[in-house]
C-alpha cells in the first residue's frame, strides 16, 4: 500500500483530466494500491482510472465519476458513493461493506464476488450488473433497479430471501419443497419459476408478479438466492 499526499493526488487528478480531454501531457490516473483512506474525492472525475487494490475506506466519493474505472479488490468499506457513476466499473472482489451507494449508477458494473454486506443500495441502478457470487447480506436494496423493467421494492436483502422468495415460489399453488427441488436447474425446462408457475419464460407468468419473477431470475442466475427451506412437514409430505 503506497501513500499518496494531497499534493500528489491533486496532480494525478489534473493529469487525468487532461488525459480524458486528450490534452498533451495528460496521463491516466494510476492509483493502484494507493492508500486513500478517508480521502475527499467528491465529484472527482476518475473515469477509466486504475484503482486496483486501492484503499478507499471511508472516502468521500459523493457524485464522483468512476465510469469504467478499475476497482478490482479495492477497499471501499463505509465509503460515501452517493450518486456516484460506477457504470461498467470493475468492482470484482471489492469490499463495499456498509458503503453508501444511494442512487449510484452501477449499470453494467462487475460486482462478481464483491462484499456488499450492509451496503445502502437504495435507488441504485444495477441494470446489467454482474452480481455473481456477491455478498448482499444486510444490504438495503429498497427501490434498486435490476434492469429496465425490474425494481426491487422496499425490503432488505435478508427480508427478500426469507419472506419474498418463499412467498413467490408458492404463489402459483406449488409447495415450497416441490419448487426447491429444481433449485440447481438454470434452464426453463424445470427451473424454480418454471415449476412454480408452469411457465417457460418470465413473460408467461402472472402479470402482477412479472416484476418479481424477472427480479428472481436475475438474482437466481447470479447464484445469489439460497435454496429456501421447507417450513412444515405437511409441505414435505405433499411434495
């Protein structure tokens, strides 16, 4: 981890701005493994910057532009990313525990195996984001957008897993055990939603449940939803 002084950071940001504008003498910001703990980077333009493994814990990135930035393995625990632009950013394996991502744009971002435990994703745009293996325990996904047609409603990730998923799986009249038996399948022949509603695409589901079905499919395909546990012996006997 390397130390970056305030003066050095200002110079790097200025040269990066010139690089983005195609000016002579400009240079892409290279802050890989830089220690920026608590740094004030509000509204900074770091589009395309290299922040691989950087320590941005508690940093203020309010309204910052991190479009296409490389934040692979970066530490953003408790960072303020309110309204930040993280479209197409690489956040694989990044630590975003308890980070504030209220209204952040994560369209197309790579969040594979990222730690979002306790993160605030209220109103965040997660359209086309890669959430494979991400940890969303305790995350606030209220009003988060998963794609152009899907919006998570006001519940925590824990509430979604423990309440919404079982309710959705049984909304078509099937038992939870019967639907859970298809949990390892990711094709429309016998995946959970196909079993739950006897459908072969989300659009065939009940109109009022379409947003929830699309939401489930994206999160299920990212392998984020654990298999629900049958609640009663009656369900087990009926399966």
